[in-house]
C-alpha cells in the first residue's frame, strides 16, 4: 500500500505527515505480555489464549497474528533554517507500540541527520522508516508488547502506547479486519459455480471461507426457498455442508422470500421434532405426552397423536378399514364409495415411505429405489427404508424393481388386438380417430390419416406419428422402451 502524505502550513512554517504502512505478506505474530493484575486468572490458572510466560509467576503472554498493522506516522515541521542549519522538528506516532521502541526510531533519525548535515534529509528518513525500522520493532519474527509498566525516560518526540494492552489489542484486531475486508473487495476472485472472475464486491464469503458470486448464490437460495427445501440451504461446495447463515440469506433474498424462508424453517423444525403433532381441527402444533395423547392449546381438543381421533385410553387405534366401516354403518358412505376409498388407501400406502431422518412421507412414481428427501436432503433406499450414501447398499437391495412380464404381455396383447380389429375392416371403410373421434376412410392397415386433426396415427399404439418410416412395430411403438 502506498504511503499517504498530508501537507499544510502552520504559523508560517510548512509541515507534513507521512503514513508508513508495513507490508505483511505472511502476517506477523504479536505477543502481548500481561501481568496478573490485568489478566485476573481464576484460581491461579491462565484464561483462554493466555499462557504463563517467563520465570515470573505473575506474568502471562497472549499471542495473535495480524495481516495488517496500524501505520507509523511521521510528522515534520520545517524550520526556516532547514536544511542549511537545523533539522526538521518531528514526532513519530505509533500508538500501539511501547515507548522505548519508538524512542529508538527517533534516535536513528537524529543519527541520519548527523551523518548528512545541511542536506535534504526527509527523504532518507522516510526510506529508512519504510525499509529498515523493522529491526527495531520485530524481534525473532514477532512483535512483543508490554507489560503495562509506566515509562518515565521516554523521548518526548515518541508518541507511543498510552492505553493498556487490553484496549490496544482489540483495536489492532479491528484495524486488521477492516483492511482485510477492503483488500478482499478490491481483489479478483473466481466463483466455483459459474467459473467467472470478478471483484470481491460481487462475492459473498461464507463462514466456511468458501467464495461464490452474489448472482449464483442468490439464484441457489431463491430456488430452495421456492421449492421449500430450506434444510438444503448449505454451502454449494461439494466437500462442505456448512449452513448458509440468516444474515447472508437476508442480503440475497427479497423481503417476502426471507419471510417465507423463516416460516418454512420454523415449520420444518417442528415437523422434525418427534414429540410435536398437529391438531386435526385447527392445525396448531401440540406437544404429545408419554401416552401419545395431545391437547390443542387453541381449541382444547384432546386427541390421540396416532389416529388423530378423540382420546381413547387403553384402546387400540382404529385402522383405516375400521374407520370406513363405521362411516358406512352410519349411512354416510355407500358400498361403492367405500370400495373406491379402500382402493385409494391401498394404492397410497403401496408407494409411500417415511424419510429415515425427518419422517417426511415420500412417494415414488418412477425411477430406481435410490430416493432423496426433498425436505432434509437425506438419501435412502425406497425398498427397505434405510438411510444410504452411495450405491453400495444395493448389493443387498435391488436398485431397480423386477420387470412385470405379465403387465407387459397384457399391454402387447391389447395393442395387437386393436391392430387386428382395425386391419379386419375392409379398405374404404371408416375408422374413428383415436384423438378427436372423427370418422376417417381406411386406406392403410398400419396408419390412419385424420382429416380433422390433419395428423397420422398408428393403428397399433394409437399415437400420433410424424415419420411413418420404421415406426410400426418398433420398440417405441410396442412400448419396449418403458421396460
């Protein structure tokens, strides 16, 4: 970082201030020596980050690393007799450094003037402070401060630390953090999602230290909030599973989206709690007791948490079949309605499994037995219901269900039956279009051209055909691609 210079005039004399910034590419360790009077360790032991140091039992040291240190400030007032006779009046300000160290810097500036009498010495002073003053501040690669002992013999031109180390160290850490953030905003970074480079002002750094551009991370967060998968709002890095904190979400999401995220998070947190159930009347969350009963705080309904019916101590819950039989006996359901309801319940439970992590009901419509919960992101086997990670589990369980040969045979028989019935009709006869049911003249036993739809239909699969070449009897036509 370039040194900052401020120039002015005071009392007819010119003055200037130059800020010397030290380049700390790999950081610097600062060791603060504390006395027992300042640190107040409990029971004679050191507190966190403080270790006993040296031979003195009441002296302790605290070490931390800094990427940036507050600057050294050189202030010079040029007398009228400068440079022919007198040197500049100067002060060196390092408010975080101990007085003796700053006094040594003042003595070195006096030595430089003694070596170059009658010359412009200010430039040499600045160069020496920038390049050679480290040896007076750094010892064995680190800076040692303290302890807090009053110094009486200190050069009046040395403006050094006047506050206790307990106040100076936090201010130094705050300065280093601000400079680190400023450097982050100005540097170029690459987003690991879109692989584009941009300045840090267009990026977000998560607490896990992974970087992503605002556009990509915002799109990802809005997608999960829209789909309701708020438990999957984690760092997009493949090897990281750290959650995205709320303050980042508030920056990326619109106000209504953030409110939806807050509601979904609370709702899903309640759903994942094993002792929280919902009142069947007003859908209010209730806590169940050890007997699996709960009482709604709003409507005072006392119900069984299993079947959601009124509480029935020492009795088994009614099965879905028994509930339907009661409704039929009361005259509120006919036999036909009861049969349809039974078939619906059977079909519902045949393709539903509970997530082993959050107990959310998951339905399978197609695909293999490796399922992922849309609520918490847990992978599990649909066949046995166990939580899994990869595909090793399917050496025991089947990844794909066996083919239903009988269903395939019935499909083939039905399709060829349609074709046979169509082909037996004489040429010139009429055949109904499978889409609009308009009558069309039969001129080909394999395809029908509908004058109303203006489209060709296969007599075997009854689907619209764009290109008739090779379709009839193909795997697509007879449905072999579905198995």
